[in-house]
C-alpha cells in the first residue's frame, strides 16, 4: 500500500519552480511524496511551482515517480491512498498501472465516481503526513533557500534517507 500527498515549502530567495500561493500569502514550491505503509519515503516528484495545486500535471509526475520505482524493482501494483485533493477525473494512471485507488471523494468536484473507498484503509494514509512533519525538521526543507530545483529535490531525498535510517 502506498500513501501519496503533496508538500509545500516557503521560498526565501526565489529560483526555479517558484510561484505565489495565495493561501500562504508567500512564494512557495510544491513536491509530491510517495511512501509505503510503514512510512518509508519511496519517491518524490520534481519541484512544482507554488501557484499550482497538488493535482497539477499529476499523471506526468506520478508516471515519473513510478518509473523510478520500477527501475528499482519495486512493485507498483498496489493500493494507493490519497486525500480528496487527488480526486480528479484524469486519474487514468491508476488504471494503466493496475493500482487500486483509495481516494477520498472531493465534495467540491460534484462528480460521482464509482470507485472503491475504504475509510479504515484511508486512516493509514497519515504515515505520509508524519513523514512530512519529520522532513520539516530540516530548515532547508521547511524554507527553501536553494534556487535550483534539482538541489532542493536532492535535499529532500537526503532528508528522506535520514528518516529511513531513523526507522531502521
């Protein structure tokens, strides 16, 4: 089982993949994070400009994340837990990759999706939230000082490695 969520970091100096987020009243960058059921981070997306929501170009980012998992011989045909922000009609990547999506219904969409949803399994999704709280302990992650988006992603991967080592 995978858990999936997006995370935002405030921007200190500008740079690549930076945009104004009205909710936070600041410039931010986003990143999508995929963890397993034990809370071990498995993959993350490229930096996404802050004015976009978590579902922006979702299929492209998730396909890239799953491709890196497949190249590491990690099976991707599991259950995917995600919050209501990922309840979009263009979730075709789940069906193409034999993934059962357990995504909470977004009340703002107004669409009626006939998909599987288990509220007990959905509660297990919070391992990804816990990982993001642990990653926020790193100042370079909480507030992005790096102007190059590749460097910022590398810092996130280093933080994920430290989180993995703590869990071992």
